[in-house]
DNA sequence: GATGAATGAGAATTCATTCAT
DNA sequence: TATGAATGAATTCTCATTCAT
């Protein structure tokens, strides 16, 4: 993966980053994703970034700070569609039918993954180990997403498109399916094995039917 | 988690293991599960096991060999229900209806998780990093499970209980849902938040409806 | 032996070596010479050099690399008199008589040993164990020295000062005598037991007569 | 090299050695000769000998004791020709001429090397490192050999076959030549490169002429 | 006598971090 | 800001040796 792309993922161009710092982040993202945080040495990052070992610690007090500085902003981006104007579009008005909503949701998440694959990988891989990430994730991500999702679920339940069931359960089933869809597409299956449009429709139909009220 | 339980997980009592060796494995399982393989030091394992550090290396040439010696047999156990007599029970004869099949499957996997939580955690956590595990997993686990599942899917498709759809997709949707179910129950939600019977029924209903043929 | 002298042996002053690195080399030379490579620990070297153990590995990836970095350049120096201008002086023109040649040779080797005793000791001691050294020695040292010596032998054979005999044998006899001379002087006998000038003349006479043509 | 031969070298069959002990010695000799004492681990010896690690220490309190138990008796054998009846044959009566004496000496040493190559190698390789060996060597070997040699030198000087020169020097020149001869034959040159009979004659001639009195 | 599990001291090497330049 | 030499604690692993069986 080229630097540009990683950089795009963090969308940090505008902020004041020295060129060296950018290289450090790019290198760290790649190696963290491949070998995991704990198995990555700062010297390896420095070498790949083409900077001196000390330079990393000029910008980040510790190795862990480097990790967090990488993952934290991507967590923020993860919830973007749930909190900003997008939300009005995705969750409130535009999507009259559940089907439209689901399709928009999946497409949105696919687009996100396309841009953030490595970062997402790091997040998923390190979440079990890094207490700090877990807390950030619970407080800022899970909670917010859950709140918004709950609204949407209740909305479509009122409209009679989702069966009556605790929203917690609906969200669990929904997220399992989406997560499985994304994993299959981005991490497990090769592109030849995956017919994008068709699989998306199948996932949508599965969710629609699975969540539909009993007649 | 007590040693006995871990031991039970590996079901290795019968083989010739030194008492010290058993302690080493028990300690390693716990710490690997909690902090991850890379972040676990052999000295930590030794201390927890109440053993000299050298003793670990008398039994396992390297730290990685210790990891593999722990995870490999549990992978074998993972597919047991898919390959032995159970399979006849689960996949072939007894379960006339899809619902029975799903219920049996979920219960079976829940029982498995109950006994193998830590080991399963290690497997899931290390799979992204350990090439050896990935290969073992692909060759011995994924392939076998997939083959058996495919049979079952086609069986219920013929019976008209599952819609016509590539079995690969059915399996993906099915496994996503099961995996999500197990993660929620064992790793995410506390026991108070989880009504076992009800959630199981909801998962089953979701799968049944989601996979049912369009009338 | 003082550092300066060792340093002089390697004649590496000019190259960019950290002061610490120089200390490491000096310490390593002394201990390797005394106890042998295998019996020398890096911690011992570090202590003697007044350096942290990690510092050694900043400059040399492995302990063996340290050994080679010490012995390799001295092997180069060993053949200097056989390949550079000295050769013209020693082997080609100036030394009309065999006696002059032998005397120059022995004096030259004695001077070399005076400066490189420790390094020479390491070379001789480790040669039986280190495959890398053996190869370097065969390819770069033995081959070159042999080639030049062969020329000189044939030269003096043509002049009738050395008997007709395979040059390989002459060289063997010659080197045995020189080596024995140097060992006696530098490693076996104390200075009181050794009358420098006289022993040199005796060695020369022994060689002259031993190699002289039958009348 | 086969065990029998090594065993023959030590000529220890008669003494009470358990079969395991014999295997240990045989294995140790081979590995010590190849990798050196310091670089050889007792576990390696045990494995090669096909015994348990502990067994070695049942017979030898320490690893060093094992080394000494191997080298010491071979040192004794080294001087055999100088101390027992052989001596009368070699040094006193039979050999009227220097030439006969030299030829007998070289042949004897060649025969010795043929039987004791590995042990000799160990001795030479470890002598620089093992103080105990050095002392044993100086006291028991060097001293005795020197004494006997001195007698012989004086004998042939009186007969006018060796020039007048300190016997110490004669011995040095003589041993250098013999040692070089043996090294070339046994350790440096391959058998195709070495014409046994001829090289022996050349060595003898070289010594004879080199040591002969000036007319 | 023989075993081999166990030990703990120490080996080589790694690594995050510091600091003078 | 950037460097990279230096550090020392920690890490993986080795090894001679012990000891209960």
C-alpha cells in the first residue's frame, strides 16, 4: 500500500506534520498491520521510514503513543457517518425504506474500509490487548454508534419493517452480518471469489428477511 | 480460570506430560489469552507456572513452539463435531428441520466455547500474526468445516428450507451470525445483559427467516 | 598490552570508529587472545571496554561478526609484504643472494609479529574452528603467499642457491622453519632464553644449508 | 572416524569402562576435535553418544574433567617412544647414523599421528586455553622429550653429524621441521597432494643438511 | 549405573528510550 | 528538527550440573 493512501486514511495532510513524521506514521501503519504492535520494533519502523531511531521519539514520547496517535483519529472517522450531517441523511430522513437504509449503510462501510483497511486491521487486532483502545472504543465509538443505531432500529420498528425485539439484539444481528460481510470481502476472499454487487444484495436480503416482522 | 479447566480444554491428561509441563501450559494459556503471544515473556510464564525459566525450554525448543503446541490441538478439537459421529447426528439424520439443526449447532458451539474460551481467544487473536496458524487453519479447519457445511446447506436447500443461493454465501451469512452470537455472549456482554435461551431463539429465528426461500 | 598498540595493529585510526567502538575492539582482541573466542562472553568484553553490553551489538550484529571484523583486516595485513612494493624489494630485485632474502624475510615477519602478536594468536587459535576464517585464509592469504613464494623459490633455484625440488616442498620446509622460529621467540621462550641476533643467524644458516643444492 | 579407532587411540579397552562411558569418550573426542572444547555442549556429547545427559556427570564430575581424562593419557602416549624401551632403540644404540635416527623418528611420529589424529588435534587446539594442559605438557611432556632429545643431539654432535650449536636451537629447528611435516601431511594437504615416501626423504635430507657441520 | 526432568546462572541479543551534538 | 551513539533492562535461549527415581 502506498503512503499516499495511508495518508489519505488519516486525512492528516492539513495538520502540521513534518515530512519525516509522515513517513514514520506511514511506516508504522504498515508494520503494525502486518506484524502487530507488540511484535514491531521502533527500529524497524525507523528503518522503513528512512529516519533515525531518535526521530520517532522526538514526535512521540513512547511507542504506545505512536500507536494511539494512529488509531485514535481513525476511530473518530469510524463514527463520522453516525454523528455528522451524514447521519441525517443515513438515519433520519432520506432513507424511507429499510432496504435503502441498509444499502446505504453497507456501501458507506465498504467505502470506509476501502480507505482504511490497514488502520481498521490494526484497530481490530490491537483492541483485545490495549486497554486504552478498549476504553476509547467503548466510550466514544460503541456508545455513540449504539445510540444512533438504536434510534434507527426503533424508527424502522415503528414503521413495521423490523420485528419487535430488543434493539440490542437487532443491532447485534445487524452488526454481525455487516462485520462478516466486510471481513469476507476485505480480508478473507480474493476479489475473484467475490461478486461485489450480488453479495451486497444477498446480504441486504438476508438482513431484511431475517429482521422482518412475522406476518 | 482454574488449571483443571484449561487442562480439560486440551484434553491431554492421558498423554505423558510432566506436572511442571502441565503448569507451564496452563500458565501460558492464561497469559497468552490476556496479553497476546508477542507481549508475553517466557519469564512471566515461568513465574506464573512456578517453574524455572529453563524448564520451559526443556519441553519446547522455542516460545513459538509452545504457542503452537497449545493452539494446534485445540484446532483439531474445533472440527471434531464436523468430522466424527457427531456429524451424522448434527448434519445428516436426526435433524429433520433446519430449525433443529441450527439449534443443535448453536448449542454445540456454545458448549465448545464454554470449555475452550481462552484457547479460542488465543486462536482468534494470533491468527492474524502467525503464518503457521493460518496455514494449519486453512488446510485443516476451514477446508473441512466448509466441506461439511456445504453438504448441510445443499441438503436443506433441497428440502426447500434454505433459499437458492451459492452455498458459499449461505455459509458466510451463517457463520457471521454464529460468530457474532458467540462473541456477544462470551466476550462482549456480561451475563446479566444476556438472556441465554431467548437470545438463542432470536438468533435461530433470524437465521431461519433470513435464509428462507422467498415464497 | 596497551590499547594504542592494538590499535596500531589494526591501523584503523583513520576510519570512522566511535571511541567506544575502539575500546570494544581493543578489549575483544585482548580477551579473545587470552581465552579464545568461544570462551569469551560479550559481557566480559563490555566490562573490560567500559561500555554497555548493548553497545557492542550496535556496532556488530553478532559476536562472530566482531571476531571477523578483527581478524579479517589483519589477514590482509599479513600478506602486505607479499603483494605491495615490499615484494619488489623482498622478492625481486634487491636481494641478490638467498641469504639476504631470508634475513629480510625473517626480520620482516618478526617486525610483523611484534606489532600483531595478539591478533596473530587469535588467528592461529581460531583458524581450526571458524569455517569463515578458513575460507578467507585459503582464498586470500594462502593462495597469494604461495604464488609469490613459488616465484622466489624458482628464482633462487635458477640461481643455483636452492636445490631442485618441488617448490611446494621448499615452501613447506621454509614456512615450517619460520613459523617455528616465530613461535619459539614470541610464544614459547622468554626473552632471556632467546638471543635474538644469534638465533636468527642460526635459522638462516639452517635454511640455507638445508635447502642448498647437493654439490 | 569410527569408534574402534578412537578407542584404540586411548588404548583403554582393558580398564573398567562401561559401554556407555566408552561411547561418551568416543563422542567427546570427535566433537571436541571438530568444534573445540568451549564450543561443545555436554548435551551434544550425550546425544551423539546415545546416553542421557546425566550419565556423563556420573563418570566425570565436570566437563573439564572429561576433557582432561581424554587428553592426559594421550600425552602420556606421546612420550612413550622417548621413555620406554623404544628409547634404547631410537635414541641409543641401533641408529648409528643420524639419517637412520631421523627416519625412525619421523616414521614413528607418523605412525603415532595416524592413530591419534583426533586426540592430537584436541591437544594442539586446547593447549593455548587450558592452563592444566599447559602445565601437564610442560612438566611431563616437554621436559621429558627435551631431556632425551638433548642426549641424542649431543650424541650426534660428538659423532660429528650435527654442527656445534646450542642443543636447544637444534631441537627447535628439528621439532619445527617435524611438526611442519606432520601438519602438512595430516591436516593441510590431501593424500593426492602428498607423496609419502618422497616427502619423508626430502624432510630427512633437509634436516641432515641443515644441521650438518660446516666442513 | 543410568536416566532425564529440573534448575538457575549466564549467554547472546533486542529494544524502547535518552541525550549530546 | 533530526541524528545516531549509547544505554541498561529485559528477552529468548543455552548449558553445566544436580537429584529423585
